[in-house]
């Protein structure tokens, strides 16, 4: 849609506002990996904001875990974290694929021939993908971007109501956001364990050595790193967060799930 006498349309101002937010800037200075260049094509407000907020933060966290974490921690610890993140990505991708299939079925059943489109300028920027998990997350955000106009089309055509659309929109944003949050929490845990390793290697006169020796676990025993299961549990410790539930069967409607509370705090920045 172009400018008319009745409306002045966006010419990229929305993208500039999103990309200009300082709180979205990730510290990428320690990431020294080569990257595969890809260009985004995001049309929805939800996809744009989640990408700006989470993509580079996720990649920076995974680089710290996978590359720097392996220099000081057992490889089994890092591999367990990587597998956990991979499982989350696969679960979220499956759920979004099922949502697309469900929307397509509703389109067919209600004789809807075209989906709604956005009048704002798409976000098209070149980014660097530094890992296979980063590529999966890049693709997941684009799947989220694909789902959003399908939901809005069903709302406009009155196939589903506004409350149901908002429930689904919030859920898909939340599971995408939580993957980035989980990676950041894992990164903090790995950093903590690496600092403990450094403290143990310090000389006895070093104050860091004394503080590390005084540290105790929950049972009152010293944290000396001799128990691999204790080290693994410490590295993987993250705040409790929602994991994507099992997706509905292929071909079911988008809204077959039961009621779910909306976590407004978790998605406040991407509304």
C-alpha cells in the first residue's frame, strides 16, 4: 500500500526505531568465529522485535558456552547444554509448524484464499550466523514471523476471536523468547564454573583461592569439582521457565489447546 490522501504509510521508520534501541545491542566483541551471511526478511512487529532483542544475544551466549566453555570445563558439560538448547529449538519449531498447518486447514475450511499482509516496510538486513544452533534460531524467528499474519487473517475473517488470537500470539512469542533467555542463563552458569576453576588454580596466598575454598555446596561440603555430576548440575542451573508443550497433531486447528495464562512480563518488550 502506498501513501494516499487518507493515510501516510510507513517508509522504514518502524525498523529504524526497533534497530535503534540500545537495550537490544548484544556484546559481540568476544565472538571471533566466522559467520555465514544471511539476509532477514521479517514483516511482523513480533518477528522484528524478537529478532532485534534475541538473535545476537542468543549467538553470543552460545559462542561463550561452546567455544570458551570447552577451554576450561569438561566437554560433556558443554555437550549437555548444547543438546538441551537443540531440543528446545526442535520442540518450538515443531509447534510453529503445527500452527502453520492448523491455520492452512482453517483457511481451506473457510474458503480464505489470501493471508493478510503488512503495510510497514519489511526488515531486511544482513546478519552473520556463527553456529548451527544460531541458524536454527534464525529460522525459528522467521517461522514465528510467518505465523503472525495467518493469525491476524483468521481474526479479520472472524474465524477466531481476538482473545484466542492473543493467546496464541503470546504463546509463540514466549517460547521463542525463552530459548534466548535459557541460552543466556546457561552462559552465566558456565561463566561461574569457569571462574571457580580459575580460583582453584590460583596460589594459596591469592584471596580468590581462599574464597573458593570457603565456598560450600547445599549439603555443607566443599565445592572442589571432584564430582562430575555436581559440576554438571551447577553448569546447567537455570531459573525455572516454561518449556514448549507437546504440539497438537498435524492438521488440527491453531486453537485446539486449552486456556493458557499469558505471561505479560516475559513478552513486555516485544509487544
